[in-house]
């Protein structure tokens, strides 16, 4: 919630991206990491928190949980409870089925690969340095890297392996 306060604070008016520490108890493999939110996304999250979430809590039989995202379903037995760890995956699967033009083999995790590839590309365009770009991606994804050599792990390199294919597809689309 402290990030919501920073949105309107004049000290942070120049920021378009905010950093948040996600503590290990809430993160994959218990590893504390930094996550980043754009100003626009934070504003949307604050609106959700102040309007939709508040209404769900008011119409729930449960006390307000100490979590941002809660179930808003009509079923009173779970309305207002913390969403499950699988919620994003199951929601993605439901939406994917409704959108026939999306490859039905894609998973929620593929969005993470797309994010990594796009971030890697933008970092290369900014710095011109592939190793530095890989380190930014590794940090954002919570991957480890060799602190002695400054090299990203093979897992991170695997996430951005599709960059060249992405560039070819974008160039082809721009030709039309």
C-alpha cells in the first residue's frame, strides 16, 4: 500500500516505474526479489483496491485478508478469501479458450517468456550491451547469475532465445 501513496507524492512525480520488494514467503522458491510496476498499472491496482476490492470485502462473510487480490465470485463460501496460487493460470486457460485466434498450446508461463524477450530487446536498444541486458532480465525474473563473472544463468538465456525470431516477425509485419 505504500506504493499507492507514492503515486500522488510530489517527490515521486518523475517516476514512471516503481520498485517493490516481494518477500520470499510470497515468492517462488522462497527467494526475495524486486518487482516493478508502471505508474499506470499502480494506478489501476489502487483503483481496484479502493473500489472493487472494498466492495467485495464489504459483501463477504470474512474479515479483510492481508492480501491484495481476493476472490470476487458470487459464491459466498469463498467470496473475499485470498485467491489461490493457481488462479492466474486457470484464468488464463479460460480466456485462451474464448480467444480462438490464440494458439491453444500457449500457457500463462509463455507470457513470462514474452516479457523477458521484450525486456531484453529494449535493454539492448538502450545500452547496446547484451550481457548487461541479460543481467537486467535475470534480476527481473528472479534468476541467479554469476557475481564473479557478471554472466546470467542459462535459464535466463533460454528465456530470451526467441529475440531474433521476434525481430524478424516484427520486421515482416512492418513491411505490410
